[in-house]
C-alpha cells in the first residue's frame, strides 16, 4: 500500500468529504476505500463515485455477506444483511439432509446466498444458480466457482435433469410493490436493476411464479426458502399452501428479516 494511502492526512480528508456527502458511516467507508484502492488516483475516483451517491459496494467492487467477500459489479443488486437470516435457516435444514445436498439459488444476483450457504456447510454441495440479469450472472460465475450458473427467467434455463432433485431452493425475489419503489433509498432505486426490486402491484408477482414452479423441481421432502417482508408473509404462505406445500413462517426482529419455508410432501412409502 502506498504511503499516501496509509498517511494520517488522507483519512481525515476523505472522512470529511464523505460526511459532507451524507455518508452516515463515513469513517468506516473511508477505511474501506483506502484499503481497497491501489493508487491515489483510485482513491480520488472512488471517493468521487461514493460522494455522488453510488452504493459503496459498487464503488469498492465487492461486498461482504455472511463473512464471504463477493464480487459486485456496478448496476448489480447488492446483497442485504437481512438475507443472512434465510441462510441460517437453510444451513440448519441442510444439516438434516443425508448425502450431498442439491441446492438451487434462484434470482441469485451475485450468488451471495449460494456462496454463503456453501461456506456455512462442512460438506460438498451440488449448487445451481440462475438469474435473468447478465451482469448478475457474470458476478455469480465468479463468486460460485464449481457451481452451475444459468442465465434466464427463473426455472427456464435450468437443465431438465435437475427436476425433482432439489433439496433446498433458496430465493430472494423482488418483493417491493411497484408503488413503493420510488420510496427506496436512492442507492437502490438509482443504481440497482429495477427487475431486482419491483415485485409488481402487491410485490408478489415474481414470488408467485417462484412458488408455482417449485413443486416440479423440489425433491420429495425438499424445502423452498423464500425471503419476503413481514406484511407479505401471510399472503406468501397462502400461495405456497395452495401449491401443495407445507408452510411455516419465521423471522428475525434484529435483522428485520422474514422467511417463508415451504416443504414438499415426502415420498410415498
């Protein structure tokens, strides 16, 4: 690291600049920028981008999620800390499965959920991931070495050989109602893809499609874990029950996280 990046003068100046731009955690962000940048010119460019309102993760080129560092390109959805709750639930369920679990990370974005799940398990996983956005798929392929990452609309790009074999289907589809997208922080609504945020009139358009397709891909007794909001959980659970799945809703007040866990019927004796 250059002497400029480690100097006592650089940090206070950068902190002041970020604070003036409205960055609440200016000290932490300055530290990350100085640790990531390789030259003074990069520090300047990154500071300018962050001060203009771009998400810190896009500026840095990476995000940390559940202890895993992930490549994040500009324009790609940034993984949220609350999604770590769903991963904890998935890790617990995976621990009850024999053999090598087959996992599908749907609406995978950067591949954050799949990467965190693999990191949280102490055994091999057969991992598949899919997303519609080409930039997200590029990131996921870098973040999920050894996984099969597919580009396309939900289940459409998946190989037919995966049908009926998925033990854990994890999904964080868009669930913000269209009328509420404009209320999101500028970092999200200006710099993240609308397809990763807008869930339609009631926020459940994509959620319904994920649930409707799940029974055909889940193994007997397989689990669908889908992230939603607390106020949408009841409607999401009802859709899953109508699809023939056994449902429970769980959440974390600390993380402001809600997950619907829907389980396929077991195999017939």
